[in-house]
C-alpha cells in the first residue's frame, strides 16, 4: 500500500472506530490504496483502554483485571499475528482481490451508504460462520435450528490461540492467531462477487476492532443493547469453559446471528475462562502453534486413510468410533479456584524472589529455597504443570520423573547461594562497568 494516500484518523474517529461508530461518508474509499490501516492506528487506543480498564477494575473490584504474565502473553500474540502483514498484503485481501478482478458478477458503487451497510452485515455474517466452523469441543446442548454442526479441527488450530488466556480482560482481545487468516478468508470470499475490495477492507478492520472492547469484566449488562449487539456479557460466555458455555455466542458484532442460528446462550453462572485442555504456557510459539503440532502427531498416530483426514477436518474431540464432534464427557471440568489461587501465589512469590536476587538481599537465599520447596509441593499435588513441558515427556511416569524435577529444582536454587549471587551481580554490573569505561575514554 502507498502510505502517502492514506489518511490518519483523528482522535474522535479513533475512539469511535473502536466501537464501529463510523459513518459511511468518512470511511468510504474508491481505491484500496486509500484505505487507512485502522488496526495499526488503533494501537494508542488499545493501550489507553487497557489502562482505563486497569483503573476501573481497581476502583470497582479493588484488584487488577488479570495477571501480568497472561496479559504480556496476549500482547505478544497480538504482535506475532501482525508480523506476516509486514511482508505482504494479507491473504484475506489477496484472495479477495483475485476473485473480484476475475469473477465478480456486479460492481456495487463504492460510495453508496447502502453498499457500506450491506458490507457491514456481510462481513459480520461471514465472521459468524468462520468462527462457528473454527470452534472445537463437543456440546451438550440442543440446537433449535436445523443447521449441521461443523467444527473443523484445522481451523481450530488457528483460532484456539485467542481462547488460551485464562483471564478475561482487554489484553485477551489482542491474543490473536497468526494462522487464523489462512482459513477465515474463505468465508468472506463470496462478498468479492459484488462488493469492491476498498469497502471490504474497511469493514474487515472495523469488525476486528469492535471485538476489542467486549473483552472485559468491568461492564455488566447493557440492557436492550444485549438483544442486538455482541456485548461483554455475551462474549464472556463465548470464552467460558463451563459446560454451558461451550460452542456458544460466535458473534462478531451482531448477536442476532447466534439468536437466529440457535447458538445463543445468556450469561448466568460465573464463567471460568480458557481452553478445556489448558496449555499452561506463556511461550509465544506454543501459544500459536501447539494445536497444529497436536493435529500433526494425531494424524500420523491415527490408522486408516479416511481416519487421518477426519483428524484434520472433523472436530477436535473426534477419534475413530466417536461422533463427529467427540464425546461431551471428555471435556474436563474447569480448574478449581484453589489451584488458580495457588498458581497466582506461586507466580508472585517467584517474581518477588527474582527481585530479592537482583537486589542482592541477604534473605534472597532463604526466599529462593522456600520458593523451590513450594514448587515441589505444588507440583507433587498437581497444582502446577511442569515449566519445561518437553522434559516431562521424556520422563513420563515412574519416579524417575520426580527425581528429574527435584534435580531441576535444585539447579534452579543454585543462583541463591552466596557464590553465585556474586556472579549474578557481576553479570549485571559488568556491562554497566564496561559502559562507564567507554563513556570515560571519549
Ligand atoms: Zn472463539
Ligand atoms: Zn474473544
């Protein structure tokens, strides 16, 4: 895209675009080159709203809206997902332009508000079906509408990233998948038969941006708006792994699609967030690709040609002899509150211990030893998952595994001994000293 041709959004537009409150006449463009990169320009608004949510959460609930490590993982996934766009136009646009240029039936006028509103509906409808097909897990519910349920494992491999956060706040919205657009484009491509790419490119961005603000717990109920639009309450249900939440509320902007096609569920009992099989990691690559790796290994481990293809195209819960979407009994119950509290406590203890080590406090060794023992206890009773998951693979079963973990823990404790604390201090101070020498010699 030619950056000169694009407009910068004003502050007023910036705020309104986060809620899809844009007017057709200010967001209609003749060519694709003129369409602003709204998502890129939204960065200061993402940050401002995240800070605002932090303040409001402190005032209303006396606590932050989530954990720092989870939030950082979400933000890094958001950055990760934008990386391919640095090299080329996204596949969502390239395929669209190709269809438009070669197969379009009619060309709706780019400047008409009718085209604008129709595209708004079309993109949101496409998102609903993409999202619904991408989802995993079996459901216990009955559907009122006779639409076949069609979750596809390979699509879930992309979308699951967004659901891997176990907190629910505005940062969760940024936890986006790098793989998702490689399947989502299919659902928007029918629009290319009649809607100009420049109109589509605007709504594709607004549809995504709208879904930012609904990722929050500080907004409860929005009254009659809940009937028509997707709200924080509806989308909380979508992120839940309580049984009643599974495979519900696929809406992007309008909740009416869920109401029409029988996938709507109102929020009632407290939602527990995250994947039914939590990934317990903050590694960015794992957050993005672990399910793809899972499909790969299951593909090779499943006997039979047709079974192998079912692994890719049926639901994630599927296995030979099981229904298309797997068995509902296999969805584990949500993590207990005790485990959650212990984990949060352990992370705080770890961060404090690191702070003590960096400060070189005399008590650091004691605190670090307590932390290591705490780790062993929590791990032994199943409240923590291994920090190096690949290692637990190698020592699967037998007490060899426990011995390996003890060894690792002891290695982890070594920095707390006097000798190594000194070394740590060198490691921190040496670059500083070198820098001083350099500055001095100039
Ligand atoms: Zn989803
Ligand atoms: Zn979401």
